[in-house]
C-alpha cells in the first residue's frame, strides 16, 4: 500500500486574531500540499491561539471561533487544497448551550477539527485537561469522551491533544487497541529548561504503549509570559526522533506506512468514531523528513528570551523599545536580548546617572551602546532627585528609592513622548527577594529576564559574547559590566553583598524554596545555615506584593513567578522550622 504523506506544520498564531490565523494556516497548508502532503497537522488551538484564557467565557468569541473554522475550510478549498486533509486545533463551544454555575463556559471544548472539501468533517475533544502550573484547563474546558480515527485510504490515523499523551492508559492506549498506524498529536506545550527532552521521553512511552508512531506538532512563538518552542518531532519504535527546528515556523513532511496490525472499530470503555476520507493523489515527492540538531541549553534559553520579547512587542503592536542602561550586567543583557529581538536600530537606551553613579558605569553603558549600534542618550537625574529630597526631606531608603523612581518616570515620559515600549531589567533573584522599587526600576511593559536568576545572567552574558566572537563580531557586552561587583549605586560604596549572600548561594536557596517548595529544614540539609534560609524566605514572602505589580516576562524555569506560583499577599504563616 502506498504510504501516506503527513505534514507537521509548526506555526506562530496570535491569540484572538482569527482572520490572520486563518490566513497563516491556509498558507502553511498550501505549502504542505505543494510538498506532496496528503494530511497537514497544526498545533493545539492554532486557530485561536493559546491560551485564550477567559476569552472563552465570552459567548461571542466562541461563536466567532466556530465561524472561523468554517472560514478556514472554505479558504483551504479556495486556495486549491480542499482535497488536503487538515487537522487543526480550535475552540469549540455550542452557542446554544446553557451557562450554569458548574459549567460557566457552556461546554467549551479544546478541539481538533478535521477539514476536508471545504467542510468540518470531524472533531476530537481533548480528554485530559491540565490544571497545574500555568494551566487552568479545568476552569475553561469540558473534557472529551470519544476516540477519533481517520481512515485515509486504508491508513488509520488516531487523534490526540497535548496532555492526552502524558498519561498512560489514556487515548493513545485506546487508539493502539483500534490498530491505528500513527497518532497525530496537536500541542501547545510551553518551553522551560529541560522540557524538550522530557516530551520525547513521555512520547516514547506512548509509542511503546500504543504500538504506533506519534507525529507531535507544537506551536511556536511568544504569548505573554509563555514561549512555545516548536520542537515538533516524529517518533516511532525503531529509532531516534526526526526533530524539527526550535523557535521558528517550519513544516516537515513524513511518510506514514500501514503497520499491517489487526484493527478494530470499537474498544471497551471508549466511544469510537471512525471517519473515512479519500487521500489526495500522491505525486511521489521525495521523502522530506529533516532531522535538526537540538540547540544546547543556553542557546535554547536565549532563543526563548528573544522570542518572548520579540513576539510581545510585535503582537501588541509595538516596534521600538526603550530601557535604562546603568552599565551593570542586568541592563546590559536586556539590551542585547532587545537588539536580537527587534533589531538594534529599534532599541533606545537611556543612561540616567545620579550623583552616586560611578564614572566607569557611565562609560560602560556608553561603550555597550556603541558596540551594538543602538540609540543612546544620557538624562542625568541629579536635579530631579534633589527636588524630591529637598521638598520631602528624604534620607536613607527613601532617598535611595526616589532615585529609582526618577529613573522610572524618565523612561515612562520618554515612552509617552516617543512611543517606545519600556523594558524592565530586573532578574529573578532580585524579584524574589524584593530588590526592586515599585514605580521605579519595576516600571515597563515587559521584563525579558524576570525568570532568569542572577547567576544565569552572568552565564548568558559570557555565552552571548562568545557567540559574537565565533561570528567575527564585536562582543556586545563590555567585560567590565560582567566582572564588576554588582551594585545598585544608590548610596556611596553600596554593594549587593552588603545585604545578600553570594548569588550562587542565594540562587540555590531560592531554587529550593521557590521552585521546589522545600522548607527550612529540607534546605538546611544541603548545608546552609537555618538563619540564612529564614532570612531569604522572609524576603521572598514579604515581596509578593511587588511581584504582583511587576511586568510580564518570558517563563524559562519549571516555576516562574506569576501564573506558576500563586501565593497570598496577606499571609502570616511562616515555616516554623
């Protein structure tokens, strides 16, 4: 029997931009058809973008999503690929379904639509709804209860959506009993360090369980704090996965061959729908599976930070960005991320020295701007600070914070004047312990390194400079910005080490306390003094209100502040250990 050619289409949709997403999907499907594909598979919720969050509570949005599916089916037909079988994720909801206290979404479904001949011919609903970390799918969706098999000229394809492949004895096991030749899995799986390898390990277990290859298609691109890395792949029982690229749109075509295994039309415990569809002619194009080398860890992190920043700026309608540049390592790193994301000519740095700013800090900021070719200007804040200090008789911490607030006001005023989106430059370690000033360095539209701990900031800076050298370019970050002892320079001789432990120590304690939810006693087993642990924990707990007011930024760790970690602001419980 002739093999079936299946295209895995990795695209970057925009949440809520249904017409543009229809156009994007149609273009990718047309390219897939021209490459000889007979089936084209897109990611989870690719038509609406993901996650739509509480947009789905609006009946009008759900109605528009269903209409967009029909528009997409007609657009595919009009584009000359109506005979291509297209499987695409979308939001489905019966517009006439009643909304109740136990079902406020009116039965909304995270669905995979099967389009052919200008029509929606079948639909599969996601079974397992994740409700942990950044996911709230039990709040949004009603779970599916059917298995769907597409019989395409004798080649049997099962459908699954994302979380469905993470659980044993689920839909993939049922599809295995039905004797499918491959499972098409639609995904919106956000990036975090270590996630690509974890996905392939899980899917390998499902391949073994179901006895059929899995074609895993993921979204790509940034959506608020989430970054989807693509990394779509095809995995069978015989070898290493054929992996697609990360962080770019891409289509790869694979052949699915009948496995010659026993088939069934029903299986105990499941409702089964089998849909028979004709395959468009196979023009015998050459096999096009391309195996890409996975990026190393630092390259993945960098690509995630750049992708998240780029897509946030562009998807909210921005073009240029502005940021404060102090000559320190954090603003230095953010400046390079910004330039890689939106182009150096669209980055506007501002040096805002006070009377405590060192000459070398000012020189380092100007040096970096020159190295990178970004716009840069100095706007001294000394007179602004003097006005506040004199009017209000400020001293101590109040005087330190007014410097940060004058800088924040300067950046936001320039943003209002010139239309730049302001980037906040704080890192995860500072955000964890509250070392940011509300209405000061915390201002901005986006925070590219809010989930990057301080020790990783240095590592990324050295890595990015090394990449520049390999490319024959000037390292963008001055060496002095990397090697100098960190300081906010808000008072004479100030250093971060005056009130914080070494960042390698601090970051390890923070990982254990924030990401792993370890208590004082557990962390102490790693060799840290309990009083130091309690000090760090108190700082973290007290700073929750600040983090609630901090800009969004791309998630790269297993537990980022925000949607991943939801703590009460008003809280009097502390670990008694």
